[in-house]
């Protein structure tokens, strides 16, 4: 387990997650603000990479799955990644459709921020959204991020958000997560 919240366990993925991981990566509604949908082969390759290479550098970063504590149902994905060609660490998440609107994205983000700042000792984390992804923007702002700038990523406009450790709201300091 990487960390847990009141309702969720964020953990390393394994092959029993393959069907849910495929759904999470192939549904056009889920990935429309992330990238094009993946085929089963592409999703399996990405899952294999997550299983084999999470935290390969020993830095605590990676891409994990989130599951409910009680039913052990996979609800989505959460990750902290080093951006290519940058020192920045990017926070990202996605949820399976049955779990939209239940507060899981905010819960994972708050706990992920605490994990990043108090376990990994990061000083800054960033996240990006498409300009019309209002739900993610609302979640990021609720979790203490501020909009840093508008940017262009290969012709695609994005909003970049940032949260500094020193600006971490005291209301969700280390007590919000249980790190194993």
C-alpha cells in the first residue's frame, strides 16, 4: 500500500486489475481530458510498466490504483510523475464512471498531496487540465492549488496549476492520510 484515506487504499497495481485498468484507459469519456483511448494491448503494456517500474528510481513516485477499503473495488488511478525533461512532479488521477461525483478524486488528491509533501518531502507539485475540464479545475482549487499559467502542449492549450509545500492548507496536513 502506498497510502490510504478514510474510504480508499492507494496501492501498487497488479494483474488482477487488468480489466478495470483497461476500462479506465479505453473509455473515451474517462480519457477525453487525458489522451486518446488505449487498446487492450496498450492498456496491458501500460499496466505491465506500472507493475514493473513503479518507483524504479527509489524516489517514491509512480502510478497506482485506488480501491475501496470495504469492497476492494477498483475506483480509479492516482499518480505522481516526474515530467519528462523537467524537475517538476505532476499529480494526476482518473476515475471509473460509477465513482464520479462521490468525492473520491478530491479525497485521493488531498491524500496524495500529503504523501508528496510529508512522505516524499517534495516542495512543489503541479497538475494540468484542459481549459474546459471544469471538474478537475474545481478539485485542484479546492485542494489548495493555484492556477500558474496557460500553456501550449504540442498545439493543445492547457492550464497549469501549482501547489507549494509552504502553501499546503493546514486543514489537510499529515493527519489526513495513513502512510504504510
